[in-house]
């Protein structure tokens, strides 16, 4: 007996008379009905003081929890008044600038140290860091035939979908997947942190081979390598990279590893974890959140915007031409007609994003090594002029500055990383923060997270089907 609805291309096969429907026409008609009965009067949000997006009218986030994992500072109190200041980011109480300066001065990679800090709440000593890094290396392997049976099957052009599917499938290979004890969740978290580079890059290689008809490369990771080095060796056919390339990618991972409990994907982790679900489900939910272009896909848009700018602005040193292009973007006459200058502005920071400040310096170093100083100068000009143009054209309640996406996309481009991997690279870093937030929720949370929604529906009298 046929199923109630059999979908095949653009028709639906109905079980009674096997008649074919024009589904596009029917969906369009049903969409009109859905919209008519679903749109809520925007004035009602103000009337009932609803914090849309869990943010106040001035953009300040509504406090929904406590966290000891990271802190974002964008204001300071002077003479009893709150005023904007240069943004600061703290990992477990440590200023990110100090953390970065520490491993840069030592000439070593920093991501693994930051993962340790986020998970355990303290800086590792030499022996602890060595042991932890060795554990991550030992975990950096996938189940037998997982690449063949899972990643190579049904390759997708969207690596975030591939990554989420792979994470959910790993549940089936875990002998104890539902145990939410901290010891078991820590084990699962460290394994996921270790294999995210494999899941991401192997997923891209499958896409590149099966959907683009390119050569297939499945390199085996070296357990002694840092996460940044593993990404580059798995991706590149010759597995070669310079020390500067690996160090700059490592820096990007460090700066993307965590950003307060209020960002969309970390909050998603808290919400889903509070239901008591397993680690794989919680992390896949965070991945689905990060996939959204308003959260994790901005650096791709930055790169594409600059590609368009370089075509339409003949003289990269002419501020007037650049301002004209940026003004056209805001007026929805240029690039994707969205009215957005990508990479500029942040939900929290106003004067500056500390991650962007750090990344900017390393961007300059890599640009010099790659012979792309002119392009780097163009980025700096856009950063300088965009805030001016936005301030003149838009009424904004706080300042606008470059965010971390502004330079990270340029870095990935200089590293010849495919745009399909830009958001997965974000995930490779942020899995550290998600894991810390999941365990924080498990240890401290006692209730399922369930905010209130106010219903505005009018009560109606029910009518029998024949009377409607």
C-alpha cells in the first residue's frame, strides 16, 4: 500500500486516485494562507515589552544564565555612567591578549592550550599540556570504515550539513552514548574536538571528488601535529605548509574557540543540553545554529564582497571611490543588495572587537609573506571608511567597528582554503567552547530551559468539518 504522500520531483502521488498535483501551485497557495494567519503585528512586541532576540531595545542582551567560561566587556562605568570602551574578551578570567602573547612569545601553537583552559578552568603547566595534547592526538581517529560508509556516501555541497550528519552518526559507534555523567561527556567532548578537523576536511574532499570530479585525497593525520597543522595537511595534496601559515591558522582557531554564553550556538548548546539529551545531539544542534549566515557564515560574505569591490573600484587607494561603493552597498545598489557591509559591526562590541585587533596584525604578516600587501591595505581602508559611511547613513545606538569575520575570511583566502570550509573551521574551533558550556550546564543546571511566549490568539468556536 502506498505511503500517504510520495514525493517525486514536482508532483505528489495521492493514494486514492493516483492523480498528479501541481505541487508548486499548491504550495504557493498554502504559503499565502500560512502567511496571512501567522504574521504578528510588530507593535505588539513593544506593547507587551517582549525582548525580541532576547535583547533590550538598546541591544543589550537579556540575562538568562551565569557562566564562568568566558566574558565579554564592551562598556565601563565612569562617574556612574556607562560608556563604550575598547572590547575585551576573557577566557576563564584570562585576557585573551595575554593568552595570545604568552604562546606567541614562546613560538608555539596555542589552540590546544586554550582548549584545556576552557574545559578545565585553569592554565595547564608544561606536563599537563603535553599529556592533554597527546590525548587529543590519540583520539584523532575515526571508527573503521567511517570515512567510506558515512562521509563518502551522499556527499553534500554544504559542509556544515555533512559535519552535523557525521556527528549524529558517531552516536551509533559510541558504546555508551546516552550517559551524561561528566566523565563520559568529557571523553565524548575530547573525541569530538579531536576529530572535527577530520570530519570537516574529509567531507570537503568527498564533495570535491564526487560533485566536482576532482582528485580525492584522504590523508592520515599525524597525532603529533597541532590542530592547525592537521587541517592544512589533510587538505593539501602535498601536505606541505609554512610555519607562518600554521601559526596564523592556529591564531584564528584560538580567537574563534569561545565567545560568551550568549552567542546563538553556545546558547543552543545550553538549551538542548538542559533537556537531558546526549552529547552528539547537543553538538549537532549547535552546528545547525552556527550554519546560519547571521552567525557563522559572515566571513564568506566578506570575501565575496571584497571580490565584488575589487571589480567595481578601479583605484584601491582612492578613498572617494571606496566610500562610493560602500554607500551603494548601504543603499542596496551594490553587491548582494542586502544593505549590509559584511564584517562591520557586532551585536556586543561597539568601539572595537579584540579578536579583530589581534587577527589584523597576523593578517598583515601573512599578506606580506604572500605578496598581497596591496590587498591588505584595501582591507584596512574599507575598515576605516565603513564605520564613517555607516555612521553617516544609519541611525545606530552604538559604534560600528570591524569584527573577527572581517579579517578571518581574508586569512583563509590567503591560505587557499576553500570557502566551503570557512564555517566548518569556525566549528573546529568553537567545539571547544560548546563542550565547556555543555558540561557547565550539566553541572549547574537543574531545570530545562523554557522561556515564556505570550499568546495573542483569539479564542474561537470549533465547527465540525461539514460546517466549515
